[in-house]
C-alpha cells in the first residue's frame, strides 16, 4: 500500500526552528488517539527543496519544517519527521503512520475528500528547461506538444502535463511523452542530460534548482495555477485539525509565521495575503 522513500525518521525539539524555543510553559493539548504518540506530533514529509530538504548534517530543514516545529511548539509537543516519496504521503497518513502531512501537499478537492487541511503557504506550477532548450519550449503552452516532459509521481505538475497532452491530441497535435519520477533531483538530472525536454512542478522547486544549477536549468513562461499548501489530517480526526488551526492562528498573531517566511525568503507565499 505504501510507496516509501527512505522513510528517515528524525526527532526534533519543537523549539529548534520557528517556535519560541521554550516549551516549558506550554501545556500539551493533545493525547492519543488524537495523536499517535503522547508528547509528539508525528509528521509525514518529503524532500521537496526549498520547502523541505536535507542540510549538510543530513537533517531535514526548510520553511515547512520550521512551520511544523512551530506548530508543535504552540501545542506543547515535539516533532518526529518521517520522509516519504510524494506518492506515499497520503497512504502513510491513511495507514496512521503519522498524525499530519506537511510535505508541499496542494489542497485539492479530491484530497479534501480524504483529509482536512490547515492552509499555511501559497504555491504554483511552472515549467523549466535546460539553458539550451533544444525544443524551444516557451512555457505551459502548445510548445510542449510532442516533447518529453518529466514530473513527480502524484504531483500536480505531472497531472497538468497530462491535461496539456490531452489538449494537444484534441487539437490534432502530438501528445506529450510523460515520465514520472519520485524526486525533483531525478527530474532535474533527466532535463540536464537531455533525456527530457522540460520539467513541470512547483514554482518553489524551479526557483531553487535554477539557483542550484548555476543557470543550467531555466524556468520559462509564466507560473500558473496558484494554489494553497496545507497540513493534512485524517477526515475523522477533527480534534487535531482544530488544534493545528488554532496553533497556526497563534503563529500569525505573534509574528512567528512572518518571521519564518522572512528567514527563508518566501514572503510571496504568505497564505494570509489575498489570493
């Protein structure tokens, strides 16, 4: 049932990032069965730079990790992080291997049938190519027809590629040949090795890898499909959803949320701003 990546589990002090760093006066408001393990918020996450990635000490960090830790801080608990492939996040939640998903998960109607969400970031989708761009892809448009596109399994970018391919065929053009991978690094490698003509995924990932590749990967066209990212809990676990919602509101009120966004330079993803 599960599609696990390394499933590396890391325990963090709730005050390590984003929170006040002092949980001594906090009162734990949650206990099993609302959470799996007393005193711990178990989080299913992934490796989706720059929101979530491994640092030089092989520890997960990023804006979503800081938000997770700050939420736990407000709840008076610590965090335990379990890394899964993107396609494995929802199955892991359904199998109750974690309390909440915080892994760049877009809030979409079909997912809201399975989970409740607390929105905490905006995101969007973009197209990136190698700097040579041999197929002259100009963005999410008909220039993609007949090309080879790589996307991440289960992600919105991959679904968008399929929708565009269907449009191409309906218009009498060549379909898009779509390859799916589990991680963004694999997609990047395919584009830079000319095994794929374009990569479609989040605006954050494209910006990050543009910088990391020293310009070898280039975003083309305008971003599209602005959408919310949220913390997902099981549909019947309304107590945890309500607690996370209240904790996030407290983060906004005391400036913790704004500070985290500023630290990572993602103020444009502020969920409190008008859509």
